[in-house]
C-alpha cells in the first residue's frame, strides 16, 4: 500500500471534522426545530447537508490510493 501524502491526511482529517460539524448541526436542528422559524430550519438543514457531503468527498480523497507522480 502506498504511503499517504500530507494533503491526503489533511483531507481525511478535514472530512472527519466535517462529519462532526454535520452531526452537531443536526442535533441543533432537532433541538430547536419546534420553536424555530422556517428560515432557521432551512438554513441549518442546508448546513447539515453541505457538511455531510463535504465530509464524504474529503474522506474519499483521503482514502484513495493515488500514484506517485514525482519525476525521477
């Protein structure tokens, strides 16, 4: 298995952080859904969706096996 580069490791860490932010925003959405306006629910729902999708993409980038493209 090839060694992961620095940017791949950073990407995977940022993806995990994005999943955590998505979970936090989902918790906020469920806690304040009854009292909040439609605009607040829509914006927090969009934030949850955005960070979840960003997390998927960044974790996939961090997990992929990329070839070594250095010129020798």
